[in-house]
């Protein structure tokens, strides 16, 4: 048993090394490639060269945002899959990201908010209201907020909110023109101010979900067994939903909707360290930024000197992954 645990801890260390490499590449690679030595010199000693200015003023904030967003989406997806026992649960599918989008649309169209730093708070509010509505709908009737009811309520809320967003945008051309740049999902053009706004929420969400890791393990065994182990199932689901909402709100507020990170990363992490959430959550927190940063790096170089937004790259990678996942589940069911 200790050998298995040691092996899994070793994989965590390897994931940390991979994240360090992704951070270095994010700082060095782009439309203008900068040698690693120049990157280190810019970080350690400052400097006024063009390379130093690019690293410190553009790529450091972009990389920090990428790390924060990757952690938030990956951990939120892991928690949502745990509380719903649904392998395709993730913030986008369950409507939380769409709630954040509605908050931003309302801020642009009705409140005349026109800055990324201003969008942050309305995205948080939209994600929170959507999560409360989803949980309220799923909690009604017999059995409370069961995994199936949460998934169905999330899918229904996602469709409803997407319709409301479309209705607002089709009647407000100016809002559409501004919203589409945020909605594409990108970490380009973000500055340190946004990172400063969202990191406290990211920390709060992480602490909340890490504290309930054992509870998530109990939920994985089924509601009846979890109750038999002395767990309050309703409280666990509510706490998990709150943590996932805070994390999703932080990520979507900072970078816009980015799909498939919350779906794919938990499955990869689970294959590496097993289903126990005390190792699964840290592994997801390490692999999420790796996926976001590598997708962003690839988006910078495929059509130089232009860029492909990170959400487009994660979707291109995520669709094949989802197809493979569905086929594997179908084979397992057969």
C-alpha cells in the first residue's frame, strides 16, 4: 500500500515539474521567441530591453492568469463530477459558466460596464445566481438534490440562460460587439489587476473543496453508504456546489468561458492517482494549468503573428477526448 501511495506522490511531483516547464514555455514562446536565459534575467534582474518588457508586462500576467484559470476550472470540474457522480459534469455543461456569461452581458447592455476589471464582479454574481437556481430546482420533490436531478437541472438552466443571453445580444448590437471578445475565452490582454481581483476567491474555493475531500470520497460510494458513514449528504453537495461555483466564477470572470478543461483534466488525474480526492484534487490543480498554458502556447504559434484564443484550442483538443470518453463508457456499459 505504501508503495502505491509513493508511486502516486511521485506522479504528483512529475506533474509539478511539467507545470514548471509549461510556465517557462509560456514566458518564452510566442510571436516573439525569447531565450530562457533572457526570461530568467528579466524576472530576476529587471532590465529595460524589449525582451524584458515583453516578459514582465505581457507574458507574466498572462501566464499567472492561465495558472489561476487552469486550477479553478480543473478543480471545479473534479468536484462537480464527484457531487453529481456524472463523468461529463463540468462548469460549462451544468450552466454555471453560462450564468457568468449572462452577468457580463447584463453589465454591458444595461449597466454600461466596459472594462475587463468591471466584468469580474458581474461574472461572479451571474455564476452564483445560476448555481443557486440549479440547486433549488434540483432540491425540489422527493429525494432532494440527487446526482441525476442536479445534472438535469444544470442542463436545463444552461439552455435557458443561453437563450436569454442570445435574446439580449440580438437586440443590442453594441453589447454583441463588445461581448464577443470576452465570450471567446482567452487569457491574452489580461493584466495583473484581474489576477489581484480573482485570486482571493480562488483561494477560498480551493480551501473549501480541499476540506471536504473525504466527503467526496464518501459520496462516490453512493448516498446510502455515505449516510451510513455519518456524512450529511445534502450538506456535502451544497458545500461542493458552493466551492465549484466560486472557482468557476473566478475562472470565467478572468478569462471568459473556456470549455473542456473541467471535463478532461479530472479524468486524466483520476487515471494517474486513482479516485481518492486527497490526491485527485491536487493532481487536477497541477494538470489544469498545464492544459491551459499548453493550449495557449499552441494558439500563439499556429498562425503567427496572429493568435488563436485558448478556448478554441482547448475545444479542439476536448472534442476528440469527449468522443473517446463516450465510446469507452459505451463499451464498459455493454
